[in-house]
């Protein structure tokens, strides 16, 4: 994926966008990139908590946009991973405080003046103003989808909006996949989702209780040893262009036929 500025988004809330942003950001930094992760979910910020940096927030994204502080004052450097930085959202403002054009300028400065090689933008769920602001500077997108009907349907809508905004590189991160349910035909597989959405997956993350633990303690899973952490690291390697194989699961194709009918297919 050549895009330097990547929005992490989904149509449906609760699919794991923030966890994905934190883990892929940390993984890319571990692989040698200078990474900034930006929380654009104004009023409901969580990225700082997932990364364990909430106690160090002084200034936020809105302060930068309104010129109340310098970029260097708002950026929080992660002490565990070299070259990983967080630009947190505001908890006291609403999404109308974000001007898409001003936000594009902030992101441009991060690349051109601060020397970041990758920017990950954690987008609010849905298709309202928060999503449009988050996607405004994006060159690429990671659409996080759970292997369930409602999530896939909402992802289809988001992909259409991203294409309309001329976001050129769009990839899926399939999150919370349960191999046993896929094998029994009771959950969509990665092949099913690809057939429905027509977008290539770049990451397949298995359901893992270790993610709950890592989120609660504020430590991205890629910093420990969990199945999900390994999968996020593999995703980051693919983003950098490495040929990393995907896990393969057996599935009942009859389930796909039923899902296609829901989406108006044959």
C-alpha cells in the first residue's frame, strides 16, 4: 500500500477501528516507520486509552486546528515504541469543530514538516461529518469489517463513499474472525466477504480474548504475544509490501449463496 495517509474506517460502530489503528500504527513503527495516529472521533476519544497514553494528554487535535498550541505540544510520543506518536481527539467539543480543509493542512504538515512516513486516522463510525473530515486528507483507507451481515452491508456503503472521494487505495481488515464458525459454515469467510465487497483484504484478525486484556491495560497487542497481535503485525508487513501469506479456513459455500441473496446477487 503506497498511501502515506490512511483513514481507518467502517460503516458500523464497534467493529474494532480504534484497536486496528493502535495496533497497525504500533506495528508499522516497530518495522521502522515514523508513524502518527490521529483520533478524529471528537467527543468520544478512545485511542489514547487503547494506547495507554490518556494520562499524558494536555492538548488535542482541536487545539491544533484552532491554533491554540503548536503541533509539537499536542503530539504524544509513545515511550515503548520508537517513532510512534498520538494526536488525540478532544473530549469536550463536537465534530462540527473540525474543518476538513484545515485538517488537511495539519496532516500535510505532519508529512512535509514533521517527517512522518505514515499517518493513520481513526475515523468515527457512520457517514456523517466526522467521517468526511477524517477521509478528507486520505490517500488510502483500511475498512474494518466483522464477518457478519450488517457489518459487511455498512462496509459496502463506506467503500462507495471513499471511492466517490477519490481515495485510491482501499483494503479490508477482517476483524474477529472465528475459524471454527467459518469451517462449520456459520460465519462469513474472507472469500465470502471478498466476493460480496470486491475489495481485497490486507489483514485477517482472529477473535482473541487477548485483545480485551491489551485494551484494558493500554498496550497494543503487537507489543505482546497473542494471535491477534501476530495478525496485526502481518497486516503491517503487507502494508509495507511484504509477501506475507494469509491464513486459510474451510467454509460451507452454501452460506455464501444465502448471503448473496441478501445483497441482491445471484
